[in-house]
């Protein structure tokens, strides 16, 4: 998962450099007033999102599989804990009921 995040940040950084260069050269429009830096960042975000979606598809699928496996493990552990608690609770109630009879 961390690898995917780093790759996504790398794509964004690359887009940020390219957009900054295009704005600096006057090819891409500048922002209004003091908003030039915000414009560059927003434009880089808009450009990097579809690039990441296409280029990092395999890595995203791997990260998704890891998350699904982790969630399944957690669900299994939770279910095991519940069944253990139910067994202890049933044993305790059975012992208490047996003593009161």
C-alpha cells in the first residue's frame, strides 16, 4: 500500500514540475493575481489523477488485494474471538445455573 502511495506522489511531483515549466514558459495560463502557485498545484492534481489511474492500475490492484486480505483476516479473528467469548459465557452460565438448581 505504501508503494502505491509513493508511486502516486511521484506521478504528482512529475506533473507538478511539468506544469510549473509550462506556466513559467507562458505555454499554460498563469493564475489570477497571487494565486499562481495554487493554480499550478491544482492543475498538476487534475492532470496526475487520470495518469495515475491508468499507469498505476496493476499496483492499485495489488494494494487492493492486500487490503481485502487484511480485512478478511480481521473478520476471521473477530469471529474467533466472538465464538470464544460465547463459549466462555455459555460455560459460565451453565455452571451458575447448575449451582442454583
